[in-house]
C-alpha cells in the first residue's frame, strides 16, 4: 500500500523478530498443520467436520448453497438450537457442575455460575420472554451492563428463536433509539444502571427517552443492578426479578433452521454510519466454536478463558458468549474498567481466577504500556499461557510489550483479524503451529480464503500491498445488512466482482504472510505516494516518548494530502510544558522520516490527552480528519466520550 513504483516506504516489513511456538504447547495443540492440509484439499468437507462439533437436531443436506451469491446458506436443511448447544448438552453430558462464568462486578461483588445454574436461569428467562409475547423471529433489544443477566438474556432469545440486538450500555438514548427502530424491536431488556469508574451510571433513563419515540416497543424488562431511583411506566415496565424468578427452570429448546437469524449487531461506526449485520445460527456457531477451540487452544477441563471486551461488541458475542459456551469452557466476565479502583485491576483478576488465556484489544495494551510494566509486575500472572489481540492492527512495539510484560516472554501472542461482518476470526496464527511475527496476523485460518489484490482485483506478489479480500464464502459470514440488501451488495460485493471486499488495506511480506494496514478509507496519498496510517502510527509508537498515536491525511494544497498526527505521550513526557511539546513534535517528525522516509514526515503533530474512540476502543480517524480539515463532525453516536473532540479542537491552531 505504501509503495508506488520501486520505492519502498515500509517500516513494518523490516520487522525481523520471530517467535516459534513453545514446544509443550505445540506437542499438545488442538489444531495442527494437518488442519491446513485438510481444509486445502476440501474446504467444505473441513467445515462439515467442524459443524460436527455441534449437536444437530436434524442433519443438513448440503454444506453450502451459494447459488444466489452473494447471499449464502450454510448447512442447508439442518436444524439446531444455539442455546441448547451452549448449555443443555454440557449438563446432559454430566458437566453441569463446571463453572461457566466467574463474574466480577466493578465494585468487587462476585457471582459464580455453573453450566447447570446458567441453563436453569436461561430457561426461566426464555419462559419470561414467552410470557411477554415474544415469539420466534421477533427482535429483542438488550441494553445492559456487563452482568450475568446479559448472557442470560442473549441465550434466552436464542433459545426461543428471537434475534437479539445488543447495544453498548455506554451508548446514548439517540443511538439506542436508532437501533431499536432500525430492527423494529418490540421488547427492550435493560437495568436500572451499571457501575462505571466507581459510580452507578443510569441506563433505564436512556431507555425511557429512546422508547418515547418507539411506539412499537411494548415491554421493558428491567434488571435491578445498582438500586438507583428510576421512572416507571406501568403496563410497559416489568422487573426481571418479578417476572423471571417466578418462572419454571424447565424449557424445551425448539430446533430452528440452520439459517434462522441469531442476532443483529451494529458495526462500530469507525468509518461510516453503523450497519446492522445479520448473523444466522448453524454456520455462525460452527465457525465461532471451531476458531475458539483452535486459535485459543482451549482445554475445557483446565483453562480459564478471559475475553476482556464488552459483550456489546462482536468480540463479546463470539468469544465471551457463543464460542466459549459452545466449547464448554470456564470464562471470566468483568463488569468494569481497567483502572477501577486501581490500574492493576485486570492483573488482580488474572491472579485471582488463575486466568490462562487472555484476549483483548491493542488499545488496552497501549494503555497498559502508558501506565508502565511495574503494574502487572506486582501480580502473579504465571497462570497465563496464551495471549490474543483483536480490533485494530497491533503495533510491533505493543505486541512485544504484551508478550514481555504480560506473557513473561513465554506465552504466544495471536493477532486475530476479523470483523463484525465475518462473525468469527479469519486471519490469525495457530498457536501450536505458527512462527509469530510482531504485528502480523500471518495467514488465513484453515477453511478461510483471503487474498491481497491491486486496484484491478489481481493478487499482488509477495512483498507488496493492496486491498484485503475474501475469495470464498465462510460459515460465519454475515447474511445481509438488516433491511438493506442493496447496501449489503454495494458495500461488500461490488468493489471487486465475486469477492468480499473487507475495506482494509494489507501487505504480504516475502513469506506471503499478511500485515494489516488499517482502513482503505484511511490510506493517505502524499505527493502520489500511498501511505498507510498504521505504518506511520507504528513508527511513532516505536519512539520511547509515545504511548499512542493516530494519523490522518488532511487536504494539502501542495501535496494532495499532508500527514497530521495526534499523539499521546507516555507518563513523564506527558507532564512537560508547551515549549517542550514543540521540541517533542520536531523530534517525532524526524523519527518518522528516519523510520519510513521523508515523504511520511508529518506536516503537523499535535500532542493530545485523549483520542476519539469507539466503545470497542478503535480510533475514529474520520473525526480527526474532520478536525484537521476544519469540517463539522460526522456521525458521533458511537463515540465513547464526546468531550474528547472539543479538547482536541482546542489544540488545533486556526487554519493549521
Ligand atoms: P464500521 O464498519 O461501521 O466502520 P468497524 O469496521 O470499526 O465499523 P468492526 O466490525 O468492529 O467495526 O471492526 C472491524 C475492523 O477492525 C476491521 O475491518 C479492521 O479494520 C479492524 N481489525 C480488527 N481486528 C484487527 C486486527 N487483528 N488487525 C488489524 N485490524 C483489525
Ligand atoms: Mg467495518
């Protein structure tokens, strides 16, 4: 991507550190090199075998029907129940006493739920939803904090065939209303409030406001979490503890068609207005269960697995709820933020529950880097054996820090590329097979077909960059954008005929391994050179004073676009005065020029305290571009904290 003509502007491809799998892990790994061979020789047979990990009430007639491409049907004719696969079958097999979740509330309250207890609770909630008149196919919106009821609510919906749409507890009433209306949900499940940074924060009030403009919502089911005062609408609002606790703990799970809708999840909105991504049952659960088993090498009898992400993000759906439960694994579920009440909270949780596998986002890792390695050093992290990353390209320095300070230089780090749309992991190392490279997701998982292509859709040779595409359908693929088939075709299947356009830039190195370079929309064009934001950001983060960086291309009369960088400094560098800030900026500009080339030297560097992020922790570069080009901000409904943008605007000199 960074390359036009012969000149190479790549710092990532100069990364030469290599990490082979630990021999003990490789010797007992769930997935082996043979999985690649099996999938290469017969992709559909490979996925059919993976589907065999699930319990089907009725077997499928055909693995894939893609005759109406790009609309796919997987495991055609098969019938199953997702909740039964996540719960009852483990209990029936005598594993009901195994812990499903160790839940840790932010204020320090805890709950442990075994598979048997979770099954009973889901059955009660399923009966309760039926009593509210919810039937198969009805949509249910879930707007809850990170509490066990969130998982229960999702599985209760799945159990009765009502697609759920989970909306981040941090979103505004307006964002919630938009999603309720878009998918026409009739029931909303919420709580009085949740804990965030040590304080109860209201949820029910936002639901009241949102629903005031949603005439078709007939019931609001309310979990009591904080005990704070709330308004109450008789006839519409129902307490969870009144309705659910009174239900029988038995519920017969009906089997649904493999293509029955399981949920609608709205994308992060990093590049555009959020899209309602539809996932269905059989293919989704197959790929989520297989990848969770293979990429995390889970051993259900002894691992304690922790995805430290919000359930309101697809990562939470696939790797807190559906994957781990389908595999019968014990997980940790944590309600709060990493620095409440102290910056060692995550490590305290790892120590307490003896977490063996941790999965989180680069934004969290860079935050921990900013806080310093002394903090995790104060805890016993010896239970960890595998680390994962997801959500953004991971800068090589952040990868190295994660491996060293959290993984004690012995845990493999798997960088997993995927999207809300892909439903499950697509490009990632296999921890018992792959030789890892800091900053690279390496190669497509078995059964996945990915390529990097040029403008004309032709595969690029090793050593060059282009657009990431998926060339064959995969089981967990989105089936459409809810209510908008044309947008589904236009967004994903029109840029290159017959293949799925991911919207991300990528590069293949000399070994053919894949390095993700960020969004195609974010690629800058400086004097005819295409420069990826990821590479400039990784160069900035490799400087010892920088904790985090976001780079955008702003219109420039001379060069077409100019590189504008927003940086957050590490601990002591951050407290320096404004004269120093100019010095730092000059030094960083020189550093980028040295690491990548003079053409990538930022025109402007602004030292800021925070960056605009989505709730899933992704940097919203399009808002920074709006600021750099002095425009009004676009859709901000998925921004965590809108005051961040005012702060940043204040730092930008007029006309700059
Ligand atoms: P929208 O599509 O509304 O702009 P979004 O793309 O941010 O939102 P998600 O589906 O949550 O919503 O994010 C998927 C994107 O996250 C990918 O397209 C990619 O850009 C990025 N991503 C996820 N994992 C990785 C990874 N391991 N390496 C690089 N990028 C990643
Ligand atoms: Mg996207």
